C-alpha cells in the first residue's frame, strides 16, 4: 500500500513539474506574445498529462467518496473529490474550446500535496503503532527451568525448546508440549468455554490457557509473538466498553463538518457568481480543499498514542490508547491488599504449633509451591526441604486455602475454618496460614505483611482527589495499620472472596462512581474487568490478567498518582490541539471564501495543519512529562 502511494506521489510530482513548465507563458511577462497555436498545443499536452492524475493518482479519494455516497455517508473525501473534478472539468472545457489554458498545473499540484499529506499521516499512525507488540505489554517474567531450578527470565526471551514452569492459576505464555505433571487447562479467556480440559504428558497446550491444579512443566514449541497471547491481550475481554465522551464529540463534529464545508463552498460560489465570475471556481474549489477535519481527527489518537508510548517507557502498559481518557473520568480508587499494596517477597514468617519433621516440611513446602498467592509463596520461601513433584488431588479455593495429597497424606493450608480450627483467635498485625495433616491441626504460619515503599505518600496524593477503598481476602488483623497508612476515612473490607470483590465494584458503579481497581490479577480478575479502569500490578512473576486495562510494573507503583495526573495533562493537550485545528480552519476558510487562496496553496496548507498538530502534541507531551518528573 505504501509503495503504491509512493508511485502516485512520483507521477503527480512529475506531472506537476511538467504542467508548470507548459503553463509558464501564463505566469511570465510577455507570455501573451506566444502564438495561439502554441498555447493550444501546450493546453492539450496539459490535458493529456492530467488524465493519469485524475484517474490514478486521485483514485483513492474518488473511490472513497463514491463508496460512502452509495451507503448515504458523507466523508471528508467528498469535498476533495468535488474540488478535483471541478478543476479538471473546468480546465478540460476551456482547453477543448480554445478559450483558455485551464488550471491543470494547479490540479497536479493539488493532488501532489494531498498525497504527500496522506503519506505523512500514514507515517504518523505507523509511529503510533510500532510499539504495540507483545514486548511492550508483557514486561513480566516467566519461570524457566534451568538445571532443575526455576529462574525468572523476561517473557520476550522465551525460545523454542525452553522448559517453563506454570503454577496454579497462571496463564500459559506460549504454545508448548506438557512435559511433567497433569494439566487441567481453563481456556475461557481464549474460547469462552469455562469447563477445564484435562491434558496428559505429551499433549499440546496453547497460550492463554490457565492451569487449574498443581504445577506443570511445558516445553515451548512456538515463540510468544506467534502464539495467542498477544491476541488475548488486544481483545476486549467480555466486550468491556468504556465511555469516551470526548471521542464521541469529535466523531459527531467530523460527521457534520463535511456537510458544512459543502454548504460554505456552494455559498461562496453563489456569492462570486453575482460579484466576480472569474473567482467562482477558485473560491469554490479552495474552500473544498483547505477545510480539513484531519487535524481535528488526528488530535485524539496522536495525543493518546504519544502518551501511551511515554507510559510504556515508564513501566505502565495500556491495552488501548483510549484508557488514557478513561483515567481522567475516575472518581474512586479501590485497592486489593495482598500483593498489590504489599510486597510479595521479604515477608517475615513465624511458625507456631506442632514441630514439623523433615518429611512434613517437604510436604508443606511442595504444596505451597503449587500456588502463587503471596502467602503461599511466603511459606514456600520460609521452609527448607526437598520438593516433591507427585501431588494428587490438588485444589486451590479462593479466599480459603489450598489442599492436596502427598505420599497418601491429606494436607490443607489456609484459613482456620478451612483446615478445621474454627475456634482460633485472630492475631494482630499478621496474616495467618493454618496447617492440618490428615485432619489433625498442626499449627499456624504468621506472616507480617510488608507494605510497599511510599504507600503513605501514594495514599495522601490520591485522597486529595479520590475516595479510596481497600478490599482484602485476608482477615482484619492489620486493620489499625491500614488506618495509619490510609487514614480513618478509608473504607476497609476484609474476608472478601473474588465474588465479593466483583459485587463490591458493581455496587459502587450502581451508585454512579467510576472506579479504578488496582489488583494483582490473581483473585480479583472479575473486579478488574467490572471496574471502569482495571490496573494489574506485575511483580517478577507471571500474573498476566486479560481482564485488566493496564499493567503497572510493581517497582513503578509509587508513580500511580502521577500517571493519573499526567492523563489529565494529556486531556488539556487534546483541547489545545482542537483549538489549533479550529483556528486553522477559520483562517483558511476566510481567505478561501474571499477568493484570495488558490487551490494549490490550499492543498499545501491542508497537510500543514496536521503537521502543526503533531508537532504541538509531541512538544507539549514532552514538556508535561518533564514537568511531571521535576515535581517528583
């Protein structure tokens, strides 16, 4: 397509140069002395040169206008097509009747500059999309098996033949073959079918499927970029829709813009018919060419696309550029607790209860390894012992715990009532993981959560603008600590299941709130999807959630308030670029209606308007980013 456009630009440029040369007698003093037969001959040559410009170089505009008219739609290509046909028809008439030399040079120049403008816009949109690949959106690491040990590597470094470890509730990052373990794959994100599919060793597994059960090892057979994972991220999960008030306004403006231009052009032609007939064609055609909603239409995608790239380099990855606008509408922020506002590693763990033998420690460590819940990870890292791969009947129940059978022993870990100790009293300032083996209560792991650095500052910044809520699947042991960090006016909700979290977001929506949900993508996928904007916090583990609108690297968590603020700056940039576009159209139309603007100058000004908007957006967004960094 680009090569075809280059050919058209080349032909239009060639014709423009030659028709200008043949029309030289009309522009230089003494040209009227040229014999009449030479003038007529030059006119016929110009007509022949102009034919490929009309039927080949202008074909995109003419066909677009024709196809839209067939469907009773008026688009911006219609006035351009009318202008091109008007210049050609008038010029062909005066040349064939030997009453003038026409404006074929202006026609060729008009099409030449229009095509250059189209080429520039294509380059602009390519610049917006060149970073939209899996490398930009998946900064998360996956666990690669190296010499029997798990090593985290960036997703983009996965190669065919690598063996990767997939834990319970994790998505398969690339197509592969099951090498170890029993896979119970939920492909609901990919196919919409929620019933898990059981797979044996040697069976093929596809990217985007979620493992339900014990840890499995797969061997990669396709690179990530060739798998379904990118499609999964780019699709609208459950047709999640966002209100885009500003975009809707622009769509309506563009819809009626063309009709208004046609009316103005006809009005200008009628006016000059009664005042100066020599200006009818110039005024009519110039109005059709110079007025352009392109700069107006370019303002939103280029601004948001530019901001999207800046966010990506900062560690904040948006699914779509429209999320930038959505962030400006939120009025409520809801945080999940564990793994979102707390660290996943470096947690302080203590065990109280019956002393564990070496074999029992291995059982508990092996069971803990199956789950990627932060508390399970903490227990796994705390215990020493040899890992056992053969785990039967593994199951993870959200907000309750995990269970499985190892060496014939039934092991449960999780909430007190889940393991059979309903009378246990909650300890202060700690999350608890209870343990039972074969129905016998053994003890409890007390895990002191470590809150992310700068959490108080984040809370203070957000509470100046938004209502802040915290929902957690844990008990209320850290209630007072959370009040210290977030303030007494923060709404706290504990012992919330994934369904409870989803219903909580729904309740806020029903009250008219536009909610930003920030979670880890493990037990809050439903809440992330239900929220107005859902952000998944990504640590060094593969917690990709297709339900989220964005992924924020955990190490960039403190930037969250500033990123929201920068989205508002982007909205101001859009408004400013609208102003530039409107001023350009008012300025251009004033001269065009007056008959002071030739069609060729109008064609030059048309792409210049787009260039000015692009330049302004680029400079303004960089300035806003610099100001944002200086304020930190």
